């Protein structure tokens, strides 16, 4: 599975510059490549992120999670999410699982 150049650029912007709060990626089955479907601005919340995921289709996403530790230290972690709802097509689930790495 090929990865579009925009994918790498957007991820680096999220990681280094914190330009985005989240990025949702979609596999274009006809082109056989992963593309950026949606980006979340830094002010958007986790609820905005979950609302951007389709109810019946698979997606990949990365989410930049900010939190405060018990020691009152500001931290950030980037999570990779493989979104695969039960109502999505079996073929789609198989493509997303086999392409995850």
C-alpha cells in the first residue's frame, strides 16, 4: 500500500509543529494508497475528533493528546488509532488490518 506524500508532511507538522490536533487518513482502494481525509485544528476537542470518524467505514487516525501528570507536568502523546466499526464492510476491514503496518 502506497502512502501519499501529503500523509508524511501532515504527520510531521502534527508531531513537530503541533499544527493539528488530529489527522484522519483514508485508504483509496482504487488508487491503492493512504491519503489525508481530514485534519483537526489545535483548538478542536476529542469530541470533534470522534465526530469526524465515519460510523460505517474504516479509517486510520493520529491524535495528539495533551494531559497533566500527577506531578503537575504538562505532557503530550500521539496515539495511532485504527478505526474499524462493526458495521463496516468485511473487505474494508481486511484491507485496513493488512495495511496497518
